[in-house]
């Protein structure tokens, strides 16, 4: 079974997907973290985003893994734990540029399809229901108003010790959503057959319950 959750930045996708994965005892894949990992890797290796040949070569050398730890899911890039680094402002500012590159998308989509082959999976991102798994068993599209999203992202930043303001975070989110929705390859777009959930005024458990109920109802009917 594949459950796809897409939506704009900070719409509550990760928290919802983690909770649903726990409830249904299935695997969770944070595909945004993978694009963030590549962005971190390129910056760390001083590879310019315009240098398509070097980027292609770099993509052939990377090994991305998720590892379950007591503090949650860790992202391991070539044996290095970069869970904290991928949430930094510098990576967040550059990730839309990197995730718009065709070679990066091809490589990540291929890894995501392989990772999801093994188990029942819930994947969250921007193109899961539209491109990665167009035949997913369930497709959800999460939205939330800008203020709710900015406040959530500010909390994420605080957790890694970065200071910011609601205004700055909100303008960064709007900017990133614009880039993610207007890029040439696999732009963020609601699939026609996705169920929309507005999480602005919902608690996390309400979002998780909604998704789990829809999945369980359909599974009981089958
Ligand atoms: O969900 P996130 O904020 O961690 O995602 C980071 C960036 O990665 C997002 O701005 C766009 C990109 N992304 C993507 O292009 N496709 C996905 N499936 C997931 C994320």
C-alpha cells in the first residue's frame, strides 16, 4: 500500500505522516529531507548548482538512508548523520533551486521508488501523488493558511537553535512555494484525485485521525 501526502511547505505533512505511519505500522519516507540532503551535499562539496556535469557525477556517489533513533528519524548521507544540518536556514534557502534540477529529481524519484518497494509506505513531499506514485492507493493534499504555517516553521527553527521572526519565515515560505509550484519539472500541484485537508485549525491528532479513518474505511470495504 502506498499513501501519498503532498502539499506546500509547513502544511503539516511530516507530523501527519509520522503519526499515520505509527498508527498503521507502516514505513514513513520524508522525501523533502532527501532533497535537503542533496542540497547540503552540494554546498558541502562546493559544487555550483549550474555545474550539471559535476552534479550528475556527485549524484552517482551518494548513499541516502533513513535511520530510526530514539529522537526520531535521522538522515544519513554517505555514512554521516546530517539530520540537523538539513534543517538549517542555508539549506532551506537553497533547496528549491536544487530540487528544480532534472538530474536531481530523476535520482531522488528512483531512490524513493526503490525504498517504497519493500513495505507499505507513507511518503510525503510535493510530487508523490502526481509523479512518484501516480497510482498510489491514497492521495492527500494538505494545506494551511500562511500564518499557521509560519508559526509551525518558526517552532522547527527554534528546535535547532535558530532565531527568526514570523514575518521572515512567512515570506521565505511564500517564496519557496512559488518556486516549487512554478518550476519546470514536477511542480507542486494538487493531483485531481487527491483529498484536500486544511490543517490550519486542526490539531495534529485530528489530522492523523482523518487520514487513518479514510484509509481504514476503504481497506475494510476491500
Ligand atoms: O518538505 P520540505 O520543506 O522539507 O521540502 C524541502 C524542499 O524539497 C521543498 O521546498 C521542495 C523540495 N521537494 C520536492 O521538490 N519534491 C518532494 N517530493 C519533496 C520536497
